[in-house]
C-alpha cells in the first residue's frame, strides 16, 4: 500500500498501535530495572548458588580463611 493510499483512520490506527507497543516496552523496561526487583532477584540467585555443593565449599573456605586471619591477628598482638 502506498502512503498516499492510506486513510486518516488507518494512519490513526497505526499511531495508536505504535503508542501501545511503546507503552508496553516502557513498562517492561521499568519492571526489569526496578531496584527492589533487581535486588530480590540477585539475592535469590545468590542464595541458590550458596546452597549448591560448590557454594558451600566456597563459604566454608572463606570462613576458614577468616578464622585463620583472626587467630593470626590476635597472636601477633600477644608478642
């Protein structure tokens, strides 16, 4: 269809459709970038990873390293 062959109603309909599509896109962006939702999603992902065997090993390793650092710090003070 040539642009000159379109009626005002067809053009108006296309504009309304484009507006609705744009509004949906903006709503999706607002949802995806909502700080509270992003934080909750990251927290849930972190908890899920921490509950895997590899996550538990990393947490245990970090805990052991921190314990060693604390013990070394207190033993150096006693010298």
